[in-house]
C-alpha cells in the first residue's frame, strides 16, 4: 500500500520577515495506491 498526501499552499508573498507575508490557504489530499481517498483538508 502506497500512501501519499499532497499539500498545497497559497501565500501573500515569499518573505515572512521582510514583507510580513503569510500563508492564506492550506489544503491536503490523501492518495492511496493511486486513488484519491476522499480524505481532504482545506483551511483559509
């Protein structure tokens, strides 16, 4: 059984120290043996 969790992020920029940029969207999808399981996570 191969389990993979794909994570995706969306940010306001690339420099958290200088530009005070933040992560604004976070999502994850679980895939087992090449099939999406329906187990997802999404947060704004």
